[in-house]
C-alpha cells in the first residue's frame, strides 16, 4: 500500500471511532439527545459496535503494514 492510502485509511478509521464516541458521549450526557431516540440502548449499542469496528480496522491495518512503513509514522 502506498503511504497516502495508509494515512487516509488510518485517518478515516480514527474519525469513525471519534465520531461514534462523541455521539455516545452526547447520548449519555444530554437528555435531549435521548428524547430523539426512544430506544437509546439500541442506539448506544450501535455506537459501541462502531467504535469496536473502527478499533478492529485500525488493528488490522497495523498488522498488515510492513514494519518499515510503521516506523515512518
């Protein structure tokens, strides 16, 4: 993989994780957000799954990279 593709994937997976975390935090701390979603547990579960998925993608990407590329990060 080229460095640009690796960097783009890394940025995307981190952004996905941070977005899901921000939304989950908002649900936990903002009663108005809860009112918009009657099944808050299901919504929270989706966000936890999104965080887990992004973490898994970051881990997989890291495992696929040759050591030489990882050292240049």
